[in-house]
C-alpha cells in the first residue's frame, strides 16, 4: 500500500485546510485509514480515523472542528480542518492499516506540514 498525502500549508488561526491522502497498491486489504500528527518534541498522535465500513473516530482535540471522509472511487481520504489553532501545528501523516492476527499492519505516507500562525 502506498499513500500520497497533500494539502498542508500555512494558515492563520481560525482558518481551514483540507488534507488529502490517495492510496494505491493493495488497497483491497485496507481496513481503515486515518491521520496522525506529530508536533515538535511530542509523540505522534491520532487525529481521526475512518474504517472501511465508514465508522469514524476522532481525538478529543479534533472533535467538532475536523471531519474525516473518504472517496472510495478515488481511494482517497480527506481531513477537513476548520477553526484551526496554533496547537494544531504539526506534521500530519496519513495512515492506512490492515487488521491481522495479533495486531495491525500499518502503512504510512510522507508527512505534510500544517502551520497555524498569524
């Protein structure tokens, strides 16, 4: 599975961005896709995930502001981010996973920088 992320950039506080992640390869094996982020000096954390069945899960920090969605025709997952705050500044990573016996196989895209600053 190969993941290509795009859509990061510089935005002012209160602004919006939409991240995209296009999947290719053995996509039939994917059970879910999502976004993680890593700020300087911090661990990578989950932002949002959407399963192949359409169930979504969000970090508390993302609830009410971010929305994850998927286009099954384009094999692409989107993260719409609204009301952005400086604390949202991080490198955002696209993730896809496949559930296997005993855990998950994770696939990662390259990071895309999101900077929220005036």
